[in-house]
C-alpha cells in the first residue's frame, strides 16, 4: 500500500512540475530555428555552423541548428516547403526565386521569400589543369568543365558567363558535381577546368591547388562588363595573390553577395531575435565568463569570409524584401531601408 501511495505521489508531483513555471516547463518552451548551409568543402558550412552556435549560446530559449546541404537552390526550396526556417543563398538566385524568373528559376516561385541580412561576397573562381593548355576562358570549347551541382548557384553563373561569349553547354562537356566530387575529378584529371562560386578562400580549391599543377584564370574585362550590363548584381572582384597555392598573382573575377534568407511565415519574434543577436554584443550564456560578443564576431573568428559580415553592409546586395522581424530591428537602429526592401506585410 505504501509503495502504491508513493507511486501516486511521484506521478502527481511530475504532473504539477510540468504544469508550473520553472525548469521543467521551460524545457517545453524551447524555440527551434534551422539554418540551411552547404557542403563541408565550402564556406556556407563553417559560417552557418558558427552562426548557429553563436545564436544558441546567446538566446536562452532558442536552439539554432546548422544543416549541411547543397547550398543556394536546395536551401531556397527547403525554405519554400517549410522544411527549414532559414538558409544561406546567393542574391541573384534569391531574386530569381522571389520574382519567379523562369529563365533562371525552374521550380515554383517563392513569393514569401524574405531577407534577414547580407553576409559576404562570393567570387567565381576558374581553375584549370596546367596540362590542358587553357590560357583564357575563350579556350574552353570542347573541354571537360566542372559547373557545380545541377541547378546550383555556380551552374546558373556558368550558363550566364558562357552566354556573354555566345556559348552554351553544348559547346563544352559539362560535369555536374559538388565539392568533394569536384576535387576528385580534378585530382584524377577527369576534368580540364573547374568553375566555382563561393567565398574566398574555398578549402576544396586549396586542396586541388595543393595536389595538382593548376592555373587560375582571370575574367576578361568585356565578360565582366556584359554580365554587369544584364545582371547588375554582379560586381568585379579580385582574388588576392597567394590566396591559394600556385597562385602567384592577383586574379580578376566576378562576385555576387550571399544572403541569409527566410520566409514570411516564420515568426516575427524569432527573426527579430536572431537578427538582434547577429549584430548586438550580448552574453554567451553557457560560457564560464559569459563574454559579450555578437554573432558576426563569432563568424569572423570561424572563417576569413566571416570578417566581411558587417552591420554597415547588412543591406548591401539585398535583392528581396526584408522579413518583418529583421525590418523591425533595422528600423530601431535607424537604418535607411530602401522602398524595395520594405516587407509587403509592412505596407
């Protein structure tokens, strides 16, 4: 009898504990916020991971996770289907998805796509096998060319680059592979040339340049100008000398901006909180000394491109409207928000 009374008492205690405010109740009120990133060999993965760790360490009731994946296009589709709250994506592809540009975006339009912040520039690299005899981008006819995963941001970039030279994939042998497979193709000499759009430096390209005799090609000025004339979000960029092994000189390239994006249906409070803690110095709750740090500072410590994640350029290159939560934060900070970036929900 005593055992039965003890059992009933324990059950009643647990029921009361769950019903009352306190640690047990708090556990059930955790908010979860995902960030879709990219492959292990790229830049999205380490920076997204650093951001998720920072936010989880700074927002007491939120668990933020970074999810590895296939970067821009895959991330946007995950967001549109409600399978993840946010992700990192190129600004050009984000715009195409938002407006439903059928030339570029082949899946359903994402009218609810919204921005949180611009992050860092992504530069298109051209790496060639030295023995392939490719001295210029104009020499790639008939060559085996890595163009990124099918439907990726790099894939879209390459198609536009070729179009400026009156070429298509019919003029080359396109190889659709992602980071690890791209490295393997170059190392096994099953590809003559590789295009890759990502933040500098890319560990995959460092690995290729360390193990193979390669050259880095610059983009001709006329190609850059033609791209900019049709797609204004492209900008001229430079990969500084010695960024990679076997790269003695500066290399001229093109770049777009990566964005942290979400969808309109995600909670205004959630997006406000992650935006706030991206930029504001707040305590690291689970560290012994509880140091004051911003999410962007933790990203800067994780990867060289993290140093380009700056508050003063938070809206630079933003090609879609802001989310209400991010809009509220930037308004509070006195940021001049262009009309095109004001959320439709705020108008």
